C-alpha cells in the first residue's frame, strides 16, 4: 500500500517538455509578428520555464524572442507579515515593454497574489499592449480574479497541499511536478 503522505508525481519530464513545445507552437500560430511579443518569467520557476519557452520558439522560427525575468518580492502584499527579510532576486527586462504583448509565465498559479504582484511590477516598467498569463500548474483556490490564458495542467487541490515544481536548473536530477497530499 502506497504511503498517502508521500509526494505524488503529477507531471513528468515528458509532459513538461510537451507543454512547452505545444505552447511555443500556439504562440507562433497566434502571433505572426514575434517582434511585438515578449516572454517574462516570474522568479524562480517561471523564469526557468520562460527561458525554455523562448528557446522552443527560436527552434521553431529561428527568431530570438524578447525574454525578461521579473522578481516580485517587493510587490508582495504579505511582505509586512513576514518576520524575515525577503531574499530579493534579479529583475531583468532588457527591452522596452510599452506596446508589447507580454506572456507572463509562472510555474504554479494558486491564490493569484503572485500574479497580482507581477502585474504591479510590470506597470512600473511601462504600459504593455496586453498581458497574457501562462502557468505550468493551475491548482485553483483563487483569492483574486485571475485566470490563466495557457495552462499546462489543472490540478484540483486543497489549501493544506503543496505543489513542487522540480526543474534541473534548480539542481534536481529530472524535471517533474509533485504534490504533497497534506495532513
């Protein structure tokens, strides 16, 4: 009998790769002018996935797409509740965002608070034409009215469960998504 508290794999390496490739194809099909498209990954997992998506688009089109990395730490609405100093990571938006269609990429969508913070951060850099949201995992349980445009997988979860996106860029031996079943 399997241990119910043991993390369960809900997405494999192959499924993650398949989503990235499919998503790249969708973007190339939907947007004929890739010059006006930019991908922005939310630190940390979303940044890795955004790089992979940019590489997949380059493989398909031989076009280098604008890629940015966004840290939302200082935009979080729970910053004052945290007793420890937050670890601020790098934001790198090496292109003008005004007038561009941004594809905002995060690894897991849960309450919507991270995405809300990302939207606030982006607006401080300019006024994009549109922002589309892509997530690898949508676990539901939203607290803000935020809906992704692109989803790798929807997984119905409970508040006490945890979803872990394990990527090789973070030192894991393979890519996978795990869920801890909670108490």
